C-alpha cells in the first residue's frame, strides 16, 4: 500500500485491519459453531460478524477506551450524587450488545435455560465482541450470570427478569422498576479479602421488609448497574443480597462511590470502591448460604472470562497475520520468513485449542439440563478452561504485538489495548490458584462424576498423542491428598486434554493430534514458535487462521 504523507511516501506498511467479517473470515469459529450444533445460526452470525468487524465499530472501541468514565461523587453544591459518567461510545456498545441479547439470550422469560444451542450461539457472538471491545462486557456478563442466582428468590425474580431480558438499553439513572431494561453487577471483594469472602465484614441487619447493609466493597465494577448481588454478614452468616441503586420509596440508596480504580486496562469500564451506608437490600436465598447463591453466578462469569480471552487471542493473531502478509523485511514478506511462520503457526495452534475448548464447554452448558455427565463437565471444566485460556492470553497478546514490531507497542494500533486488557480475565472471577483449587474441590466432592468426565474427555481425544497418559496424570494428581502443589500441572493438562477432545470434533483431521503432540507431550519451549512443526503443518495452520484480506 502506498500513501502520501506531508513529506514522504509511506510504503511497506499494512493496510488497516477493518471492515472484516469477524465470522465468515474465521474458519475456526465457523467449524466450532457447526460442531456444537449451531449451523442454523450461521446466517445471523455472519450478519453479526460483518457489523462488529466494521471500521466504525473498531473506531468506537478506540474512542470508548481513550475516554474512560468519570466519577461524579458530588454535585456543585456538595450534595452526594454517586454517579459515573461514561462516554457515548461506551453507551453505544452497551446498546449494541443488549440489542443482540448477550445479557440474556441463554434464558427463557421464566429464567430456565433456553434450548440448545443458545449457549454456543451466544459464545460465538461474544468471541466476536471480545475482538472489538471488552470493557462493556463486564456488566453484560454479570447481568446474564446473575439470573440463576436470582432465581432463588421467586417473587423478586418474577419482577426483574423481564427487565433483564429486555433488548432495550436504558442508561437513565432511575429506579429499576421504572426502566425499560436493567443491568446487574456484583460486589464480593472487600479490602481484607477477595477470594476469601468469608472474611467479608460488611454487615446486614434485618429491617424495612429487607435488610440494611453497612460496610464497603473494594472492587465493584460497572457501578451504574441498576442493582448488585453482594455478600454481607447477616445474623445467620454470610448471605447474598440484591442491592438496588434506589430504595423502594424511590430515594437513591446508600452506595457511596469513593473513587474509580486506575486500571492497567479495561479502561472503558468503571470499577469503583464503594462505601455502603444503611443501604437497603433484599436477601437472596437463606441466611448463611451466600457463597452457594453467588457461586451460581460465578460459574457463568468464569465461562465468559474464557470466551472473552479466546476472542482477544483471535483478534491479536488476526492482526499479526494480517500485518505479516503485507510487511516486507530483507526483501521477503514476514509471512514468508520461516521463523516468523513458525511463531504464527504455533500461535494459530494455541488459538485452535482455546477456541475449540471454549465452544465445546458452552455446548456442555447447553446440554447440562438433560445430561448429568454434561452438568458435571461444566462444573469441572469451567475453572480448568478459564485457567488455561485466560492465563495464555496475555503472553499470546504480547507475542502478537511483537509480530508488528514497534507498531504493535503503539496505542494507535489495537495490540497495546488487547495486551493491557488480557490479564484481567485471569485475575477476576477466581485468580489462577483459586480456580485450580476449585477443580480439586469439584473432584473431591464428586469423584465418580469427575472421573466419568475425564474418561469421557479422554475417549473423545482418543488416538491423539499423549491423551491417555494425560488423563491418567490428571486423575493421579487430583486423587492425591498431598497433590495440591502439582495442581497447576493437573489443571493445565485437563484443559489441554479438553481442547484436544474438542478439536477432534470440530477441526479437520490432523489438527487435534498436532495440538496434542506439542501440548500434551513431546517437546515444546516456553515461548510461541518453540514448537516442532513441519513445514506443511505450518502452512495448514496459517491457511486456516485467516483468509486473505
Ligand atoms: C478490574 C477489576 C475489576 C473487578 N471487579 C470486581 C467486581 O465487580 N466485583 C467484585 O466482587 N470483585 C471485583 N474484582 C475483584 C477480583 O475479583 C479480585 O481481585 C480477585 O478475585 C482476587 O481477589 P483479591 O484481589 O482479594 O486477591 P487475593 O484473594 O488476596 O489473592 C491474591 C493471590 O493469592 C492467590 N490465592 C488466594 N487464595 C489462595 C490459596 N488458598 N492458595 C494459593 N493461592 C491463593 C490468588 O490466586 C491470587 O493470585 C475486580 C478486580 C479487578 C482487577
């Protein structure tokens, strides 16, 4: 591409990666959608992919992240207002995602799960959204994940579910019952304990046909949500509550935002520190059962973390391949340089596994109401896949950034933002060790069920190098009462076994074994490109990754 700048001719730069159909251009996603029962949705997903891959969307994403939200704690006269103002670009994305139902499409109006392949279809959309703008997906994810937790309180649920399911984004600051559509956030983390929520000190005292909460939350994202599911210490122990922004008489509730977090990434989204002062709340479930109630939500937010990271990996790799197809160094395009080809192909193989594992997991969610094996599969593999995919994404984004050389490090491009965004999915909703311990907990509580899932995954991965050995190692470590120190190894192996199994179903012959050969056994270095791939394998992987643009 040749263009003129003020005083020189610009050449040997890649054209913008924009106006790309994020679905039809993504063979891996197409295959995963078909393999997981969503072929009937291909047309709708293609339209979605065209819209979300447009230059306009990408530009709005840049603007939303360059104009972070602002806290207005007080008005000009010193009265508290406790509102956070977002840039119109953020509202634009909220309206887009809610119109497409990403906050509720997996639920029927009574809160029961929509029929298959609702989860897989939503995940395919989310993979595309994550390639463009992730910050606004925080409230979208929390809203859809709140539904199973809220179902524990049928009267409240009957009132709020139609508002959650609404396809209208209503950003006005009004009581939730007056609004056309609402979003729901989550408040668990306090200063003295995030993972260890039993250390929560916020108190809840019965009053006014509800409870009154006093205390704080150290991280509470998407503060303009209409209500939050929070944990607090009630007389009967740690309990889950519905904490609305307005009290039943229409007054602003006692949530006082102290400041916004100054974050590495996730800039379009606000995360607050909040003091709770005599804040009205409604109990969700029994007193003392707060962790059980909110874990129904966390299971789904963890799934979304993995989907989001797979999406970001896709965009990072697409940008890298695109650039390398246009950029020449030493009289040869980067995409034709053997060493660069191996780097890109190894990343492509990683993406193959991540995307296949995530989509197959969503399909298990789709079937979990009808199949006990799939229900246990979702419970065992959600933390494992979250662990492996979210932990890989930051290193993956970094490597993609380096493929663009200096351009990758500069904010005008997208790689810098993806790189800053990627770690949050590994940290929130259960950091690495915590989700590993969750895998161990699931195994310990239901050994027969968990073993059945691992056997099933191993069967699906049969014929692939190292699959049987990996399954044995996972069971051995998880069965060992002293095995906690080897837990990361077991969880990574389990996730990679699941990815191999998923690829065996969705990708053409050879890809699953290629993945297994370098990820379950064999020789592979710690960086991308340090895998042993034959030339023809490299070519296959690169051809699959991105159609010429
Ligand atoms: C941008 C952002 C937004 C957030 N938004 C929200 C929100 O909206 N609502 C909300 O409730 N929270 C939110 N959080 C908080 C987030 O969920 C927590 O930060 C996270 O769960 C970790 O908790 P912590 O910070 O207290 O760390 P800790 O719990 O202290 O953990 C620190 C480290 O110790 C490890 N660890 C913990 N226990 C063990 C163990 N038993 N064995 C070995 N290792 C262990 C963890 O894996 C982690 O690596 C947000 C965080 C971020 C960064």
